[in-house]
């Protein structure tokens, strides 16, 4: 296992999609410091790749991630760390939020603790109906560091968030969708087909539009409505320097005749 790659990469610039697979199936993709460092490095490189518009993460084997590797954590627990330093899962969440690409988590099997925090850092999450989401940290005497702030800032109701955090019980994929933890739930056998189609659609979109959509959402999320409107005006003004959403009105309207279509791709000046 010494030479095993901890994160598998499949990069398709032609489709505008990068596929990243957590690769410790023998340990249910438990997150070690080494794996998280490798994932952070890859994500930082991809964030500077203008040909990639969508990043998808998934787990090898039968689950997304069982959370932090507790043996790995125990070895480092006594190490000194300065307050305020971001590392590990928290670092990944920040990178996912700040990268210009749309990020999608494809979740099957278990998604626990640190794995749930990773998913909460994505813009979109698609889960199999058989997936299991949870925070078992409370059972072993922790409260779920990093998982807690990502959970309580995910927009789900406090009572639902506390149920996940305080009980240690798992939610099914369908329960997670009803709670608002995931964007979409599909039958397990359809998971990758659905995610592949979604990723290709996102990969065909204007990268400046996708980036500004993320900027607007994250900047406006936790401010007053009045401030959100003012912020939105600034973001939309900034976007004018990168793309013109009204440059192909005729083509767009023609594509929508007979009902809405996702197949339209806006022609861009190269």
C-alpha cells in the first residue's frame, strides 16, 4: 500500500470536468493528514485551471468517507498547533468554497464526521438513496470539530442540525435530502450516471458566470437583505468585464422554444 495514490485524478479539459476520488477503500476512505494534504494540493492546482468548470469528488469502494482516521488523529493530537491555523478538513472546505469552479460531491455509502464536513463544503451534493450521513463524534466524547460549523452554516434548520450533531444517529440519503443536506437523491444504481450528466452540463457553461454565481452566493448568504442587494450590484458589475449574458439573446430564445432546455451552450468569443 506504500505506493497507493491517496487521491485519484481524472481530468477532462475537453468536457471541463475534473473527477477526484478518495482512494483508501480498505479503510472506508478515512481521512489522514497525508490524504487531505494531497487533496488540498490538487484542488489548489485545479482552481488555477481555466479549462475546468466543474470538480467532482467521490470515494472509491463502497462509501464516500467514514471521516477522519482516528489512529492518524491520535498520533498528532498532542502536537502544538497555533490557534486560527486552518489545516486538514477545514483547509479543504475553504479551498472548495473559494475556488472558481462549481464543486459536486457524489455520495454513496457512509459519509460521516470529517466526510460530512467535506460534503458541506461543496456547492452541490448528489447522494444515493442508500447513503448514510452522520456525526458519530459525540459517541466517542467529541462534538465534531469542523463538521459542526459546516453543518450549522449549511442552511438546514437548527433542530435538524442538532439532531445530527447530538445523537450520533445517521440519516439516509432521502432523509438528508429532506433536511437540506444534499441537493438531490437518486437510486444508488443511477448515482454516477446522474452526476456525469450534471458535471458535463456544468462543464459546458461560461466559467466567468459560474465563478460570479459562487461569489454572489457566498458573499450574500449571511448578510442583511439590503446589504445582499448592494453586494449583488457590485458582483454583477464586476462580471461585465468578463462576459456578456445578453450577447446571444436570439440563440438562447430559439433554444427554449417548445419548453425549457438545458442543452443550450452560449457561444463565446475566443
